[in-house]
C-alpha cells in the first residue's frame, strides 16, 4: 500500500504530466481561460486516465506480451490498440454520462471528445509500459497522473483569469503569456524534484 | 456533397496560387505551433538537440502528409459514426511504421525519442488537419496541406532546438561550437569560439522550451500584427 | 448515415489491412531490431574499454563491435557466492540464452541476493586482461546502469560507461553523454588494502584523488545514484574475483 501512495504522490507532483513532462498541452492551453471550464476538463482527464490505464495494462500484458494469450510478441500493435481503447472509452463514458447524469454531461460533455487527442492520456499509458508497473501500480499511476494534471490546469486557469487585467504587451497577450506562465510553473514544480515520496 | 463532387472533377491537378497558399499558409499566418497552438507536447520534449528535433520533424511531416492523403482518399467510405476512431487508426498505423523503421535504421534516435514517437499519434496537428481539411478535400490538395502543416511545425521545432542546444550546451548537432567546457573537460574537448561562455543549464530543461516558444510567439505577432489576440 | 452492417464491414476491413501491413513490416524488420538491441548493449559494454581497443570508438561500426566480441571477449555468468556457470547450466536454470550478454539485467536486478551477474573478460592485443563488471541502480527518474572495466589487479578502474532510462537531458543524462565526466573514473581504485571503498561522486569537486570523482552540476541525485549502484554491485563480484586472484 505504501508503494502505491508513493506512486500516486510521485505522479501527481514530482512527475506531473502537465508541468514536468508538458503532456496534454494543446487542451491545457486552449481550455484554461476560465477556472470553471478548466475544472470540467480536469475532472474528465482524471476520469479517463483512471479508466484507460488499467485497461491498457491488461491489453499490454495479457494480449500483446510474450506471455499473453497469443504467446507472441505483438507489441507493434500497441499504439493502435491503446488509442482505440482511449477513443472508445471516451465515447462510452460520454454516452453513459449523457444518459444517467445530464447535469454532469452538460458541464463535462463538450470536453470529452477533446480528451481523445490529449497526449497526457496516451502518454500516461506509454509511460506505464516503459516503467513496467504492475496492475495496482498502474491504477495508482493513472489516478495520480490525472490528479496532477487537474491541479495544473486549475492553477494556470486561475492565474490567467487574473492576468487578463494586467497591462501585457499586445503581441504577448493571451497565448504568449500562457506559455510564459506554464514555463514558470514548470520551474516551480521542478523544485519538487528531489523529494523522496517515501518520506510521506 | 454532390455539388462539391462535380466541381472537384472539373478541377485538374495543378499547382497554382491556391495550391501555393495551402503550402505556405501554415508556415506563417496559420502556423500550427505559434498560431493554432497544436502539437506543443512533442515540441517541448524533443527540442533539447537539433538531431532529435530533425528526426521528429521528418516523422511528423511524413505522418501528417500520408495520413491526410489516406483519409482523403477514403473520405467517402469512412462511416460518420466511427470517424474519429478510423482517423486515429490510420495515424497510429503510420506512427507504428515510423517507429519500426527508426528502430531498424536509426536505433540511437529511437532510443532517445522513446515514448515521444508514440505521442505523434496524439499530436493534435495531424488529427486537426484530418478533421478540418482531409475529410472535405481531394487527396492532392490534402497532401499539400499536410506537407505545409508538417513543415510549419518542423520549422518551429528546429528553431526552438537551435536556440536550446546552442545556448544550453554550446553545441549544434552535437558539435561543440561556443563556450569552454567545464574544468574536468579541458583536456578532452577543444573549446571553440567565445571561450568565456558557460552553457546555460536552464536551456536544456523542459521549461525553457516554453519560454523560447513564448518569445517566438512575441516576435511572430509583433511582425505580423493581424495575429494579435484582441480578446 | 451508414448502416451498422456497413460500418462493421468497414472497420473489419480496415483493421485487417492495417494489422496485416504492420505484421508484415514487423516481421521484415525483426531481425534488424534484435541485432540493433544486441549491438547496442554490446557497444555499451565495449565503451568501458574504448581506450584499449586500438580503433576510434566514435566511428566504430556494428560489424566491428560483433567482431571484437567474438574474438577478444570471454563471457562468464557468475553468482554472488563466487560460482561461475557454463552456458548449459545457465540455460538449465530457465534462462533463454546462456551467455552473459543474454541476461536480462532489468529482471535480475529485482531478484536481489539471488541475481546472476554478467562478467566480460577482454583480452587486449598485448595479452593484458580487463574485467568488465556490470552495475544497475536508481537515478532521479528511473533506472540507471553501467559497465565498469577493471585492470587485472581487480582494483584499478580502466574505464566505465553508463546508460539510463529517463534521466533529464543535459543534466542526469550527462552520465552517458558527457565523455569527459566518464573519463574521470579511469585510474580510480575500488579497494584500500582489503577494505572495499568504492567510488564516491562528490558535489563541488573531488577531494580524494583515488576514491572520488566530481559530480555533474545540477544532477546531484543521478550522481549519487551512480555512486550507490557501484557500491551495491561491485561488492557482489568480490567472491568470484577472489577465486580468480586465487
């Protein structure tokens, strides 16, 4: 259990998908103009990462691995299967949410299709493979990674809401400032780098 | 749909003003990175050195062009309901082709780029062009559009990598150009020009890519004021 | 709108075409992939004795790597009690291949005290022998590993080479890329008399000329990781090296 908490903390703060690896930047920059929308997207990312990570783990280990069902190395199909799982999960989640909780759908719905092409999701799955996590570790990594991404997008959205009222040089307005801010937040997060999660 | 089909048949394959615009637009007015803000992730991770940036740029140009052509050729057959997944499968296939080829013929680059090759799949430029252009246009125009966007992306990638590698390590493509080496290096690597220059470690780290792109956006928008964010 | 049947048909055709295409490509390139993997780790092993190969290591070809490995390198698999095993014995224990280069060290590393260790004995053109040991440990982000070549006094380091999975480029990754940093290890010693001292990586410059090297600025944790893995692994070879000293 301690190991899992370690991985959660590590993936949420120290190896933050958004601010340490800069994954999922497209939607991160596009949907962080207000805290409200950022909140919705952040939740959706936690949700989808939490679901796809274990599924992709099962696929990678039991279907594609040399010790899997087919007993051959099928890892060359990894990209296709991973992205298909992500796309179909996103679609499934969209349908389920729409049916059973229209209010959640109204706040989350428009972000779900965006998530398919959010590299944090696919990146998370690929990192999971290269780090050779086991099943429960993969789940912890998925949830932690999602949570870290959620924190990061909320933080930048809050800053962007405020910075709207500042006197920024015209060419830097909007996008330029967003880049600069993300860079600085990334540096701040690098300060967490040496932390030993086992100390928690 | 029927009308556009008729018009398409009349138009011969040619390279005129419109086609040139398809190719040059993404280089400036509609640049994928600095204007459309697509495909940032890989722009940051692989730009520590020119060599990796070059491999990545070529890979993206390849994937972008061919994904556009294939999707465009299949555009009438692709069922609307599964459009997204079909597009993703096409992209993922091309990316796997790139990965397998790199692994066979450029193993060092393959090792260094690691998971970031896979992330071309979710490089929003590719997906965005399929959805916005290839689904509605002929393969020939789509090829030009894909090529233009791939190159527009690659140029920014190389610019960022140039700045980061030169000021971060004083090297280009791995060759030492400026600055002296740290003390324990003195006997092994010659210092070239500007011996007083100390490599700036910040430039090597991820966040610096953000700063470099921010400055590029600044310069780009100051030079091309119609892109300035008015909101 | 397409009917469900035609959608299914389309998806089926697409997936078949795509997986056949990729399977074909994968099969065609497989031998090259495996060769690349093997040569990559062999090259890393040779990098630790690059000064003694009589060729320019920066331009070495894959064929030369294979040739040196076939001609001048003897591979031994040992355990931590000082026993050496023949390839047949190793295979009988459930390993895929019997030579040292067939060991999957990422897996062995997790076995702790049970692990098998690879040892490469290189015979230079002048007849001198060099013993290449292996070490693996933790860097900042993920695993790091390396090869350490010892002279035939089993004490003096003749060269090292390190590699890593995911260290920060320009900082931690310098343990692999920065040839000058790696060169510092040459001539350092592991033992003071009979006492195992290993090599320390010191921030702010090495103080002891025999047992310490400079740290890479900005990569303290990776540097400490290197020192830790040397401390961990080299002592595991001690029993076997003692039998060689005999």
